[in-house]
C-alpha cells in the first residue's frame, strides 16, 4: 500500500500542510484556512487519497484543536507523542 506523510503546522486562522512520500519527496503543500470552506477542501483531499488507497500518516504540532478534531474525529486520543494513521481504516 502506498503511504504519504503529512506534517501539519497548526495555527488559529490557517494551517500549513506538507505532504511527502516515504523517500521525502514533496507530494503537496497547502495552506488550509480555519473555515468551513478550508477544512472541507482538506477533507476532500484526504478522502480522494483514501479512495486511491493511499495510507496517510500525520504529525501535528499540537494534539488538540479544530484541525485535529476534524482530521481524526474521536480517534484523536493519544496523538501527543504517538503515531496515528489517517484515512486507512
């Protein structure tokens, strides 16, 4: 299964997302606004990768906040210091 790694720099008004493959090659970079439209766009992107059967692993600067709740839903527990798979289950 193909895997991408996401780094998320969380902030109050917008979030920076970096996506790379296992070799570190840049796949995507995006600025996600803290708004329904911005989070919907991120959600669309995540669901498209899931449909392509790409496993997504994320590292987020803070283990709480709207972007974490949006991305992980109720599975957010244990994010600080632990790996969490997104979109693979």
